[in-house]
């Protein structure tokens, strides 16, 4: 019972202080909000650059977060529902074992999207 009485007194004291200084508190909060908006407008162009640099570092270092960025989805042609591929079997191969069109693409970029080529390849084999 005594802790409740103490908590009530403390709460009433805080309420009284806030009520007496409400105009000052409100103006301080408005100043803080305006300052945050100014800083955001000033540094907003850099945010995208920093995010891309951080993502690039994660990709290069093989961080587990990269697994979220590289999820594979496909749409079933019959049901038109989207499916996610999980835990695909993988194997390492040498660069000279890749098809020639992939080797050419990889010479131009570190990462390539081969979705269209693989779709064509799978359609030809089915």
C-alpha cells in the first residue's frame, strides 16, 4: 500500500511540474522536431548512398543478412500463386564450366541476373 501512495505522490508531483511548465515543454519539443526535420533534409541524400555502401559490404563479406536480400520466388502458371524456393542444393564450379553467355555477362559485372536466360533454357528442355 505504501508503494502505491509514494507512486501517486510522485505522479502528482510530475504532473504539477509538467502543468506549470507546459508552454516551455511544448516550445522545446517543437524546436527539437524542427531541428530533426532540418537535419533530415540536409542528410537525406546521403542516406541512400550509405545504405547502398552498407549493403555492398554485406554482400561482399557474405553476411547472413544477404540471405534475406536474395530470395527466389516464382509464379505457378496453373494456379497463379507465388512460391518461394528454399534450401536449394548448391555446388561450386569453376568459371570456365559456366555457359559462354554467362561468362560474357560476368566479365562485364560482378553480379548478373540470368532469370530470362534460365527461363528460356528450361522451356527448351521441357
